[in-house]
C-alpha cells in the first residue's frame, strides 16, 4: 500500500512517517531527506539544490521525480511507500502517476494533515533531529525521554536544518499554498483523500492515521 502524507512545512509529515515505518515496516520516501543527503555528499544534484533549498523555494520537478523513481526501485517486494514531501506540484503529481504505473503500484490514500499556519513557525523553529538515526524531536513538543540522549539510538548528537528559520519558513509556506495545495483536487476526484486534524497531539494524529489506513 502506497500513501502520500500531504501538508505544509511543519505539519508533522516526517514525524508520522517515522511512526508508520516503525509500526508497519513501510518505507519513508522523503524528497527533503534525499536532497539534504545529496547536498551533504556534494553530488551534482546537491550542488544544484543547495541554494534553492536555503531560499525555501522548490527544487526542479525533474530532479525530485528522478530521486523518487530510484528509491522506489530499491524497495523490498510488497513493501509500502510513504511519500513525505512529494509530490509538491501538479507536474510532480503527474510524474508520480507514471512512476507508480510503470512499477505496477497503486496509490491507496492521500492523507492531508490540516494545521493552523500560525502554529507552524513555532513547530519549525523548535525542530531538531538525531544526527545519527534521524529521529525527529522538538524543543517543546517532543523532547527525548532522557535529556540529550536519542530515544531510538542513544546518540548524544543532534542537528538543526539551516532552512528552519522564520524567514525561510514564510517562503516555504507560500510555495505550499501556491503550488502544492492546488494538487489536492486531483486526488479528491479519485476519492482517495482523507483529512486528519494535524493540530492534535502527536499520538492522536497517529491514531487517526492508523484508523484511515486500516479501513
Ligand atoms: P518540510 O517538510 O519541512 O517542508 P522538506 O524536508 O520536505 O521540508 O523540504 C525541504 C526543502 O527541500 C524544500 O523547501 C524544497 O526546497 C526541497 N524539496 C523537498 N521536496 C521537494 C519536492 N518534492 N519538490 C521540490 N522541492 C523539494
Ligand atoms: P514536516 O515533516 O511536515 O515538515 P515534522 O514532522 O518535522 O513536520 O514536524 C515539525 C516539528 O513539529 C517537529 O519538531 C515535530 O517534533 C513537531 N511536531 C510534529 N507533529 C506535532 C504535533 N502534532 N504537535 C506538536 N508538535 C508536533
Ligand atoms: Zn538517534
């Protein structure tokens, strides 16, 4: 089963995707993570994407769709994919249809995390992740159980994204409103969109998503 998690920056896509991975053995396909890995590696894609990401604008459709295709080919047989942060434009939605069809996969569900924009700046400016395993945290909303120690892997090293600042967040929200929100009707027409209250506690959001994918 393949699903898309859709929502503006800070809606909780990554947080919920990590939980689905743990519970259902699905694979999280985050184009943001793939691009950050490319930037870190200094690959040609990374060199092209770095400045665009720092500004909070969207990287080209061709680049991200190619990354998604490669990652899908690396999945185990029968393993479901969670698309996190992709598709983000109408062109990407169209590419995803072709990419899935070519591999005999079908999109089961698009889950939209509905959030109040005013809460997103606080979420994003408090976001950090484990530098070793990538588990996500928040200064206020999701702290490690033992301060300074990752719950999942025990690492003491954490990192913050350079684009998680108030200015860039505003640009990213603008991109979401202008280019990503308009793709919802494509999926609504297919009757596969479900909405979840993304302002609820992290555990309650997970419970709502579980309810949707079980039905
Ligand atoms: P968030 O989930 O917080 O919005 P992401 O990690 O998904 O952030 O994305 C970070 C940045 O990477 C985006 O601002 C954009 O520059 C780039 N990016 C990620 N996914 C895509 C995509 N599907 N299309 C274009 N650009 C993308
Ligand atoms: P996205 O991938 O959509 O950009 P994240 O999952 O990274 O968003 O969440 C952004 C930040 O907000 C993280 O620091 C995360 O711990 C926190 N967060 C996620 N979901 C919630 C929630 N339901 N309530 C409060 N904080 C949340
Ligand atoms: Zn860790």
